[in-house]
């Protein structure tokens, strides 16, 4: 015989460790998806070569053009972070509400609070911004190093 409180405590402990182990999957996915971010930023730079040539022709410096590409990548990372946070909180809150209605009768009346692991999220967001920055680094350098005439010739006339 065991007490109901011991069963509840054991389930909470094991459930917490299982959820913590599942928390590493998004970080692994983030590293893999960063390759897609590299491809997206590189394609964006290739598609806008003529526009970059016009910007360089009207006086935008190499450094400013590189910062433009880098800031675009960081903005993509920021939007992805905000949307993922909103989606995660919404799904967590919905699942907790669902558990209250579908749970075992033994655990009736046990309210599980929504707990957001801000420390782990901060690590994930820092990794997101670092990966977005690194993904945009080479396209930003290549766009900044190109001459305005080469950018203009590779743009609309070649399409």
C-alpha cells in the first residue's frame, strides 16, 4: 500500500524529468533548421542584388549594406522567437485545461500550474540569435564586398 500523496509526488517528479528531457528536442531542431535560415538569407541576398546595387550607387556604404542584411536576419530570429513563445504558452495552457477534464479520477481537483522555464528559454533565444547572426554573416559580407556595377549587372538585366 502506498499513500496517494506519494503517488502524486512520484508522478510529478517523473513527469517533470520527462518534460525536461523533451525540452532538448527544440534546441536540436533549432540547430538543424539554422541551415534553412542560411539558405533563406543567401537566396534573399541573391534575389535583391540589383536593389543592393542601386543602394550602393546612391551612396550606401559597404558596412551599412552588410548591417542591413544582418539586421534582417536578426529580425527573422526575433519574430520566430516571439511567435514560438506565444504558440508554446498557448499550447501549454490548452493542454493543462484539457488534462483537468480528461484526467484520472484519482487526481481530480489537482491543479497543475503553468510553469514557463524562463532560464531555458533565454538559452534557446540566445542560441537563436547567434545562429541567425552566423547564418547571415557570409551573405552580408559578400553583399558588402561586391562592387555597385557588378550588383547592377547581375540584377534585373540578367533576369
